[in-house]
C-alpha cells in the first residue's frame, strides 16, 4: 500500500492520522510518515491488510476494536 492508498483507505474507514495512531497503537509521527509521499517505504503489510479488510466488509474502527476485545476475552477464558 502506497502513501496515497493509505490516505484514501483511512478516509474510507473514517480514521484521521491522529485516530489511526491510536487504532494501530503507534505514534502520530509514524502514521504521518506512512502517509507521506516523501517516504519511500510502503505501509506495513498488517496495517494495509487491516484497512483493506475494514473497507471491504464495511467495518468501522469501533467494530474492529470490539471484535478484538471479544477475541481476547474468549482466549483469556480458554476458548
């Protein structure tokens, strides 16, 4: 995912650079770097995959956070 694709994906799923840093548990400098056309590196694969899946299935950041909490609770409960 290129920086331009990253910016478009954030907009599509309703994330700003600031909220993306919280969502992906990174600092704002990192999310700004991923969005920068000056950066020659692509967005990390896990971040790109998450954004693409969110867009494809119409999942909001809150939906994904809730799903993660449910999965963690099930794992903690031994299931």
